[in-house]
C-alpha cells in the first residue's frame, strides 16, 4: 500500500491534510522538527507517526507532500527527487484532492479559519463532510458530499484550486514580504475568482469585493440593505449575539451565535448565504448556535478572577476586532493586550496601524518580534513599536508575573508566532504563587 509522507507534518495545513487522508483510508506518516507544536496532538491521537527529519524516511513506495516552507535543498526533498517519487507541494496536492468533492474554498485576508470552522460545523451536523481548517484540524470521509477548506492567498497559492464555490471574507493588504500593495492583493483574488465553477459568496461590506468581475453568480452579505443577505436588529445577549436575517430585503429568520463582534455576524451570514444557495433546510443553518469555535481564535479559560484569551491575531484589523470582541463579551472588565508581532516586514509596514489598534486596550504589553522561517531578521526592533504605543511595556518570560496585578481583567495573548510560551509561563507563575500562598498559610 502506498504511503503518503508529509515533510513538515506539524504545519497547520499539513497536519489537517494528513488527518483527512488518514480518515479517508490512506496510509500516512510524516516528519518534522523535534519542537512541540499544538497541531501534533490530533495527528498523534490518530496514530500517525511523526519522525525526525532524515533522508532515511524517504522510501520507494511513497507519495511525498512537502510543506510550502521547505525549499528544494531540504534533505528529504532531495532524496525524494533522487528516487523519482511522485512529489507535491502542499497547495498542489490540496488542489487535486478537492476535485473529488463539491468543494468550498474559504478565503480572504482575515477570518478564513473562523469561517471555515463555522461552515464545517454547520454542514457536518447534516451531511458527510470533509474539511481542512487552518488551525490544524482536518477530517475526512470516504463518501463526503462536501469538502470545506481554507485557501490561503500567500504567494498566490490558492490559484492551484478550482473550487465549486468560494467564500471571500475580505480583501486587505497583508503579507508585505510578497504583495506590493492592496491592488496586487486584489488582482490575486480576482484571478482566484475566475477559477470558481458555481458561485461566490462575498462580503458586501468590503469595497474591494464590490469590484470583482465574476463569471459565476456572486452573492453579497453584510449589514446594509444593498446586500443579498443582510443582518439587522442585532442584540448582544448573555450567551452571544442574536440577529435577524433579511434575504433581498425580505425577513427570512432569526439566528443566534455564541460569539461576540460584527466579524462573527458576517461569518455567520456567509454560512447562511451558502446554505440558502444550496437550498438546504433552515434547521441546518441553525446549527450556528452550537459552534464551539476553532483553535487559537478567541480561545478562553479562566484562572482565578482573570479571563485568559488566546488568539491568532497578527494584523492590525485582527487585533482591533479581537479587542472589540472582548469588550462586547466582558463590558465591565479591563482589557489587557499582550501582543507578539509576527515577522519584521509586517511589523515595519503596519507600525502605525498596530499602534492604533493596540490603543483600544486599557494596558498593552509587547513581546519581542517573532522571526519566522520567511525572515530571521529586520531593520527594526520591538522598541520601535514600544515607542509608538503610549504606556506600553516590554514583556519577557522573566517578568510575566507582572500581569498578576490586573485582577478581574481580560488578558488577551495575541500573535501568530510562539505567543503561547508567554501565556504558559504566566499561567505557571500564577500556579507557583498560589502554591506558595498555601505553604505560607500551612506554616
């Protein structure tokens, strides 16, 4: 039996794809660095072997799928080439796999992962559904009706996909190490839209999406009455958000989602619009109310009297909406932002915008810039952002306990790098403090 070998299996997309192939009856293994990543937990639960990188991992009976971060001089890729094995980059294989199903590509500069998770949840409750979510979650069925997958615009990788449907959440300037400006980003999305086969669901609140030229029907959703699907009469409740949906200005139904913030309402509208277009029963759409969220997107826990939130926000727009969600859900609490910038290029390009978005928090702590595989250094430091954000403080692993002073507050740890190590260090400092208190009382 042919084995699919994943080079870089701990990547968010790679780990999800490996799970999909495993669930679909394929033999799967992978390799990666020894460092722990949250994505490996589900892979290991399914019994998929994760090996350290070695040319000895590559065998004659394998099909090779390599993560996009790995160049042709990687030892395993070189060995695969020497043996003449069938070889794919992640996005190339994903494009081929999606052709087996009614495929829905979820794309956009922001909100891809949350929307992919939301649509996957809603469909899975009623139909055999495969899905690939950008938080490392993947599930496959041998007889799926639908395949929902996250489609990333970086380096125009999504042009390897020709989906039946596309949901486009927004178009914004990001990945400044690749895209020249927002017009360059728009052109990439236009090219992607040209490849969609049946229909596009797009956010009508985004002015760039209003200018898409499409060969297939395009359905707009948003808050204004000019959209095909409109959310109105929005009410924040104890358990989330309730809103009415109007289809082409005619009342359709009332929905509830267990989240806060306009961006979540827009994501829900996208799902409702897709289900309506596919002529699904309304009860399918009402599964929106039981969505549990995706990993690293406003993931909450409580420690003592503090709410701890872990979020992937790494662009100024995402930082703004994450802080806004916290304020809507916890209106009586102070919001403390702990932010780790991701890549030097993005930090430099959006330095002022990051400062403005972080100003929405009551207090700001900044961690050193995360240097990714794309770039290991830059011509600015975290001090450049510290100087822009009035009253901000540098947070290190050694001084995380300073956060304990914010009693009855919301602490948001934000970033796309390894911000979790700061959260983990803080939680350990709290536990240490509690144990010391107990010892002091007992003595």
